[in-house]
């Protein structure tokens, strides 16, 4: 069993990981054929979890990684955690598809529109020759019936994927994985949000410099005005709590909770 340093950011326990360590953890899970959930967290999901008890519980029961750069700033400035790398969903997905070829890792994609999945699969097969994509499904924009859900789960288990990549948007994807974790036999089950859109070419991703400076959300908001409400409601909350905890830690020398 792996042990790693844990840092608490606003009620979410994050292991301090590198991509290399994360892939080794995944290999161990695959060897054991035991299902695990991975949550890729950003400012939006961490702030949402402050009032969403279900999401907070799911995040703390899963292996939850820091996707958002501001979370790294919080961990380092408030806790002195020494976090060097974020574990970003779209980048983690590419690393698993690429490096997993030599290990024979098998992948299943769930979520997104049919056109997105078709382009995603074509793109990944062209980019990573030999990658094993064993299944995919574009669910309807409604709740599945019991029969449809059973058929989906049986279909996933029949092809025995090592990775179940779920692109339903947060926190829907995290809650869906948690609700079905004991029925789906994929060892690594990860919600990756907009990764399907990025890697299919349907949505442009922010330039690298914006990602590095924690400004990816600005680019996404400009490209998709529907995200304005999300960022306008969660980012100020995070900044206020970040400032509070930094003041307590660095000025008043009070150990944060």
C-alpha cells in the first residue's frame, strides 16, 4: 500500500503526487483488479464541496489530485507543502494513453456527444498507435432507466477496461462514478471533465502560459460564456478563504485546520 504526504485544502485531503507516482499507483491497482475512484479537483470543485457534503465525502474517499494551479498556491503558501506539480486531468489522460501502450492498458470512454467521441477516438489512435480503446458510450441528456444502466455497466465489464474515463462534467461525473464503483470492474475510474472536448479538437485549450499562471479559467470563460456564472460564484469564495488562511498562518501564526 502506497503512503504519501497529505495536504488539506479547504476540507479536501490531497496526496502530494507526481505524474510518475500516479501512474505507478494505477499500475498497482490494475495488477490487483480492484476498482478505485480518482477525482481531479480544481477551484470550482473544492469550493462546491464546501456546501455539497456528498461531493466532499466522495473526494475524501477517492484519490483526489490537484488540477488547479491556485490549489497548489494554497497548499504551498498556507501549509508549506512543497507541491511541485499539478495532476491535470487532460494531461494525465494523455500520459495514461501513451505510456500505457507498453503495459497493454485498456481504455473505455464514457460521456460527451457522439461526434466528440468519434473524433476523440480517431485522434487518440492516430496520436498513440497501438493504444487499446476497447469501448465508448455517449449517454443521452437524461437519467438512464434501470435497464439502460444495467446494459451500460454490463457492456463496460464485458470488455474489461483498465481505465474508465468519464466526461460528464463536475460534480456529475464524480457522483456517477461513486454510485457505480462497486458494480463496474475497471480498476481506475476517473472523471476528466472537458478533456474529451479538448483532445477531440472540438474545444481549444488555453495556451500553456495561461495554464502555468493559473489563468486557464479566464480563457475558458472567454470561449464559453456559460462558465461565467461558475467562476463568478466560486473563484471569489476561494480567494477570500485563501487570504484568510494565509493571514492566519503567516501573520498570526495560527495553525490552519
